C-alpha cells in the first residue's frame, strides 16, 4: 500500500460555501519514505468568488487574479486521476496529513464519486500521532496548543509564508519524518520544495 501526503488551500473553512483553490499531493512509499519527484500540484479556478473569505486568502497569498487562469475543477479531476493511475496503478491510496479530515472533506466534495476510486476512507493524521506521543510520554503539552506552527518551531523547521499546498506537504513530511525517526531527504533539508507545476 502506498501513501500520499495531502495539503490544500481553500477560500474559507465552510465546505458548503467555500472551495479548494490550491491542491497538492506528494507520493510516499509503503514505508512512508518520500518518493523523489513524485508530486501533483495545481491551482484551481474558483467558481464562487463572491464567497471568498479574505482571512483565508491572506494565509495562502492567493486572490481572484492569480486564480483566474487556473484549471477548472473538472480539469483537475481528470488530471489527478491520470496522475494517480500513471504512478500508483489501481491501488487505492491512504492519505497522510495534518488534520486530514478537514482536507479530505473538501477533496471528496470536489472529486465526487471519484474519491472512492482513488483513496481509502482511512487516513494517517500527524496531529493525532503527536497527541498520542504527548499523552503516552506525559510530555505535558497542552493538546489545544499542538499546532503545525508550534511543532515546526519546536523541531526547528522553517515554515514558508504564505502557506501554499505543495510547500506545506513537504513541511508536514519533515514533521512526520522527525517523529518516525526517518532521514529527511537532502533536497528537503533546506526547505526548498520542488517548484510547483500545473498539468
């Protein structure tokens, strides 16, 4: 079974009115080692610009102008399916991420029936792993304060700003690698993620 890191940026936090505007996956092996050069990344044209939450767009640094020529959701669905089958074949992938239930909710709405063909409904939540380590080891961390920003600060991982989906995938992988005791690939140590590419 293979895994994929998932991160996305949205126009807000409400699934009924907001939508994905930036989407990225990074391939992982069955041992959760990173697959060099295997990633999917694209902006997505928004269909409800009137619903944009300015606070969300401030975080990701995107706006109507930067998204006006982006691929449509239908184009992204087709491209994602082609990428997944080209790289991973027929097997369903398990999603890995920070609080992935939020991202998966938006992703399932965008992919519609395709979601069940591409991904398992189980996922690996890095935040929950850290919560478990905190409780088991009696680390004394306040669960409400275990954020991605806080973990990156603790582990001395530099976070990029604004938050973009592909960069966040690689930042989250660095956190995962540290807590699993894995070696972070050299090209990721300097926080230089591959440049984004649409299809």
